[in-house]
């Protein structure tokens, strides 16, 4: 090849190299933009909710022109699907690796369990907006939107089930409650933290340590909790709200409709038209009774917590000193679940929507929420002072984890399926949660026997 031909060849190679580099740069830029859009969407879905977030919001959050987002994604549904997948896939891979490593290195159940708890909480609270967005939005999505993600979510649940099943075969878990119920209990306690835990106040590893101890061993200081003296909700006199007159009854129906819509869609996606449709009335007629959506939601939220506060207060007041502490705690738990699933549609609406409310709305209800927290703190502190629950558990974190485990049940327990093969009634379900919270998931008899045997050697 002469020098002229060689120069032409080199020139063509440089041109082709520049073209390839440009294509790679464009691809890299496109991928970075795409990743930025997904990250922005995950943040918005986490804090604002999927239904309340628009494509324009996502574009603005990711720093691109509104129209440009459609070069990368066809729709908000496509973005949601990828966010949901990333949110579970990263967590699934991390947890699976922990279980595999524990098996290879013969790491004990309790240590592995603590690692799993900390990993799940870390992804949920600090590492990944994707995981938080998944946890907070998935329950409110349509069956069609959820369908592509069921398999991966089931795989993640199966990792936990297999791990817990092996522990049960080894005699480490209690025999009277199914592994699937224990798994749901564990995941519920963790998932609700996204609604209340402040990572700026306490490190996640501290939360994980306390939660692991409570879940494994329960709050009860004795080998078993005696709850035989608990009261049933049907035996307790709850405050009844009376409505008289046509206007008052219509107003009450609007509030009940709003509670249902708010519970299913969240605050920002709830409209006055939806509320009117659910109440079977014209949208304009709602304004005869309420001046705005915010005014309706305000009353729904207040009713939800007022019902719960008065109900659990009445339950606690059924007991007089000297307290039967285990029965008192069990009765309060039972009553909390009774209001969540049966007595008040306002309570479940409050529980499900509160985390995504505007600050001004939340501020108006912080007082009554704190009042409810203080009621539980007193019930638990009374028990701790009389050595009915363990002295090494701090009361406020105990209450938060306990109520979190109870509150998240609205996302997975269906009280209407009682009587269907394999499904528990609300009464049976409440009894199971009381056992798990008081006594933990571990087989206390087996642990106590092992400790006695060690001491005898």
C-alpha cells in the first residue's frame, strides 16, 4: 500500500472511529438521561404518589424539557413499571446473596435474620427511592399495573419463606403459626417504617437491631404471655356518632364516600367528582355541605383518629389496677385492628393516606396522632414497670414498630375472606398478631430448654 492510499485508509478509520465514538457518546448521554428520568420518577412516586405525579412533573424533576421525556419513555405507566421492577430486583438480589452466603459459611439463624432486616430497611429508608416507591404505591395500583411484577415480588417473598422454613425445621420458630403468616408479619413491621422513621434522627442499623430483637423474642418478659383475661371488642362500649336530619345524613354519606376514595387512591388523586360519584350524587351538590376537597379530607382524617383514640382508650379503661397487663395489651391490639378493618372506614383511610398528605394537612392532625401515641406509651410503660414486658426494650420504638406491624395489615389482610379455605377471620388474625407481638416468632420453649441444657453442662 503506497503512502497516499495509506493516508486515505487512516483518514477513513479516523472518520469511522469518530462516528463510533459519537454513537457511544449519544448512547451514554441517552442512558444517563433515561436513568435520571427513572430516578426522578422514583423520588416523586415515593413522596407524592403515582397517581398524583404527571409526566411534566417527572421531566421538571429530572431537568429536561417536558416533550423530551417521550424520546425515552412512551408513557408514565412504562416509567412506573421500570421503577417498580428496580425497586424489588435490587432488594431481591441483595437478600438472596445474604441467605446464600449464610448457608455457605454456616452463619446462624439470628445473625442472618438481623442482616436481612437491616438490608431490607436500608434499601427502604436510605439506599433506594425505587424500593420506597414500590412499597408505597403498589397496593393502590390496578390489577393490570401490578400483574407484571407479581412474579418478582413472589420470588422475594419466597426467599424469606425458604429461610424461615429452614429455621422452623430446625426447631427455632414457633410451631403454632404458619411460615407465610410469620413472613407477612416480619415484612409488615419493616414496610410501615417508610411512613414514620426519621433517618436524620437515628441510624437505620439501630432501628434494625431493635426491630430484630422485638420480632424474634417479642415484648413479653415471661416464657409465654397470659392473655386469657382479654376483652373482646363486642364487650366494650365505644362512642357512637349519631346523625339526625336529612342534611346531616347526606353529610355523613359524603364523608364515608370520601374515606373510601381516599383509602383507595390517596389524597392527591382523590377528586370531588370521585367522591360525589361514590356517594351517588351530583358533584355540585357536595358544595352544599363542604367548601372544598381539603375540608372533606380534614374531617375524614380527624374522624379516623378520633374513632381509634376513643376506641382504644375505652378498651384500656376496661382494666383497673393492678393491671392484667398482657390481657390489657392484647385487648388494645384487638381494638386497634377492629377499628382498622371493621368499625371505621375513616381509620383505614387515615392510615393509608397520611404519609402522602400535604404538610399543612398533616400538621393539623399531629396533635391527635401524638395523643394516640402517648396512650400506647402509657399502656406499655405500665406493663414494663410491673415487669410484664421486657426492660431492655425502649417504649417509643416498641410502640412504633408494633403499630407499624398492625397498620400495614391493611395492605394485605382481607377480612371479607373469613371462612374461605386458608383464610383467617379477623378474630383469628388478631389473636395470631397478639401472639407474635407478645411472644415473638421464635420457639421460646425450645430456646429455654437449650439454655437450661447449656447451664447444666
